[in-house]
C-alpha cells in the first residue's frame, strides 16, 4: 500500500512539479511586456539598437528562446529610440503603445492598431501621435480601465523628476483634458541617482486597481518596484483617491545576485488561475545597460486584496512552472 501511494505521489509530481529558472530570454531584453492571447504568450521588446519593436510568440511563459519572431514596428525616417512597448485591448481592438524620439525632440507617446485583434503577429497600422498638446517628454504609457472608462497613464519629467500623469481617453489614441499628476517621487529610496517614477502598469483584484511602477533611475542597481492603489468606486483623476505604498514592494536580492528589478507587466498562467509578473533585472551591480534580462515571478494576494511579491529569484533558483503549463 505504501509503495502504491509513493508511486502515485511520484506520478502526480511528474505531472505538476515541473520547474524553470530565470531568465526567460538569455540576452538583453529590457522593458519586457507579455500578454496572453488565446493559448499563446506574446512578448514585445525593443531591438536593432532600439529601431524596431519585435513581437515574440511562445506557447509557454517560461521561455522565449525558440519563439517565433516578427518585427511589428520600424522607426519611421528621422525617428529613433523606440522604447517600452505594451499591447492592450481597448473596446475590442488590440493597440500597441510605445515611445520614440527624434534627434531634435524628446520622447513622445504613440499608438498603433493591430489589423487583426486576435493576432499580434499580424500587420500593424501606422503610428499615431498621442498627447499632441502635451509638449513635454512622455514615456511608458499604459492603460487604466475603471468603471467602464479608459484612462491613459504615463511618465514625464515636467517637474524635473520623472512623475506619473493621468488623462481620460476619448478613444484608443486620443485623450481629453485635464492632465493630472498623481505621483511625484520624493523619498530617498525612489531618488537613487535621479528621483524617478516610471513604467506604470495596472492589475486588478477585489474591486481595487493597483498601479505597479518603477522607482529610481533605471541604471541604478536599487531600481525597484512600488505601488499605488485605488478603490474602483473612487475618481482616479483625484490624487487624494490614491493610496501609496510606503516603500518598495519588489527590489534587489543580493543573496541571489539580482539587481535593477523593475519595469513590470503582468499576465496569467495558462489555466488563468495564477498571476505572473514579467520584469527585467541584472546579475551585476555595474553592468546594467545592455545586460537587463526578462524574468518572471508568480504573484500571490494578501488578505486585503493587494499583491504579495516574492523575493527576486536568481538564475540558480528553480521555481514551479505556471499552473497549467505542459
């Protein structure tokens, strides 16, 4: 009887105890974004000296090493430094948001529409300038959906710091007044090198929206994640509606040589029972630019509905694969 139970346990483990180790791509993969569409995962990255945005397609979340690859967007003539792309569904359409600049003008936000909302590997339209009346740098744009309305949220350095702004959306590529600053960095832990709040992304749980974003300068090993939250019944355009975490929620883990932890996006496991974070980090405190690799971590939830982040896993620390991954 004991032997039968032992073999049964071994069979169950073989089916459910598969493991993986970070990273999910073995080369520079800064500002990674992943979305699950159907039964596939799609990763977007800036490549070719940041002159292209490339989409990768993988049946599993834990590795994009052998993934199908397609260039979705190339820099138009006179443009460069295409950064921080994200894909979002807005009113049933699939849109990609990213930032780029010219030699004479700092970064501005742009949107492009997928011809087929069910196929991120298909054709994409021409870039549309967002925030045309915002004559300031604009990076790291993302989408907040609250109470059947969309809001555009981005980072800008108008105040001399990288702060986070919000504006209501009229359609997937047009915002309407007003523009409101909802976060300006002031604490020591978010002012390493330069006071910066950037890379916002939203997840939702128990009738709250949680904005996870990066703090401090991206080339600093103390680059980290923190969060703000808002009840869905509140007004996101009112800065007083937001609750702020007192410090980092996810940060460097020296014991496992993980540094520069930031610029997160979130997706779900194949069976959609788990929430997974995608982010970049380095294994060195000094080799950062050009050495940030895409990684993932499973996110749990606290009793109050807020996300609970693990310690950052290093390259030699196995983790169970996402639930439902074969």
